C-alpha cells in the first residue's frame, strides 16, 4: 500500500514546459517507509502506555471494589457505590473547593507577577543577565526544598524572616502556617511558578515585531495605550498557554501541602492529591481513594480539553489574520 503526496515544483517550472508557475508532483511513500519513520517513536509510546494507561485501568477496577486494607476479606464488588459515597462526602467537596482556590489564586497571581517581571526584563539595563538568572532560580529548586524554605526560614514564628521584616510595624511572632495554612501554601507555589510564567511571557514579548510598536509610537501612542492595544493582545495566547500548563501541573500538587501543613488544620489546606493520599494510605480505603482519583482525572481532562481547544482556536485565528 502506498500513499501519494503532492509537492510543488520549483518557481521556474511551467506546466508541461519546465518553467513558469507551480506544478504539483507526486511522491509515493510505502507502508514500510511509513513504519520506518514512526518506528523510533514506538518505544516512547509503549512506555507511556505502560506507566500511565495500565495503572489507570487498575484504578478504574479498584474504584468499583469495596476494599479496606485493615479489614481482611472485605474486598467485594461495589459497582458505583464508591462514587456515590465520594459525592456525599462533605470533606471531599471542601477539599475540591480548596483545590480550585489554590489553582486559580496561584495561576492568577503568578501570571500577573510574571507579566510585570517580563516587562522589566524586556528592557535593556546593566546586569540584566544576572537579574534574569536570579529570577529563574526559584523554578529550579525542588518543590520539597522550596516548601521547607518557606516553612522554616520565612514563616517560622520565632526565627522567620517575614516576622523580622514586619516587626517594626508592630507585627509580633505570628505563626503564619497555622493561622493562614492555605495562603502559606499558595505563597510557596506562587514563588515557584512566577519564573515559569515570566519566561513564557518574556518569550512572547521578544517575538513581538518591533516595527509595529515603533510605528505606533510615531503615531503618538503612549506607553499605556501601546500596552493595551498591541502588547497585551499579542501576549494573550502566551498567557493562556501558561495558565493551562500551570493549572494542569498544580492539580497534582502534593509536596508543598505535605511538607508545610499536612493538609491541616482539619482539611483547611488540603487539596485533592493529598486527600486521596490520606484516604488510601492513612485510612486504607482503596476503593474510595481510587474513585476520587478517577473523578479528579476526568475533571482535569475535561477542563484541559476545553482550555486547549480555546488556545488552539486563538493560535489558528492569529495565523489566519496574519
């Protein structure tokens, strides 16, 4: 079996004469050649299926089982009972709300700060390379180390730098992690994700045609109008892409919650991954934990699919306008 691909001839080729306009020529690709091209990708595909899809199938199976590890012989088929129990769980609803707040707050603040820093780094000044490297550093630190830094160095009620800086303003020994657990975790996540947003938006700024901005300045456009009418529309797709990537990754946040607050007090700072971990490895309820995992995955897929569809429409719309 072969496939035919039409390719344009050179600009000096005429139909039937060898010079002039474009002439489509046919190039055949055999099935063996097609598989030879796809062959190098097969190990990655097999690896992805083994480490992602097979465990997910097992999770689907366990979600239909009533199985508690501390009760031997309790494993039995439960159908959709686990899913019904999950939706009746008030703590699960509270944790889901915490997850949405954590993701939305972290992404919005990170994008805003990343935009400000990208606008700063887009200008030429002495030491810009050093400043850029320092601003990228938080994204290169492992999440566990970053969480420990904020918990012990920044938020410590006795030796923390936050209390030391705020002490001249009358702030005493405030235990920030205990009083504001969700905000403390979000602060660590914002600190880690702002450099990523900054790099993405900075790439968008540097891809912006300079002649258009110069023409707008010649026509009398001020900095605010130039940013609102030209810069921000150009950066829209980069901001949307950073928002989707950040949200998809932040859904899986576990280390910051575990290291800083352990989900407490109660479930005030717990998110879905940590709550699933608690239900599976502390409550030993494998069936309900698997059901929660399936619900989280399905919700993430739906949100990501809608967001990516909007982004692709934005990219295709910009290409057609160009």
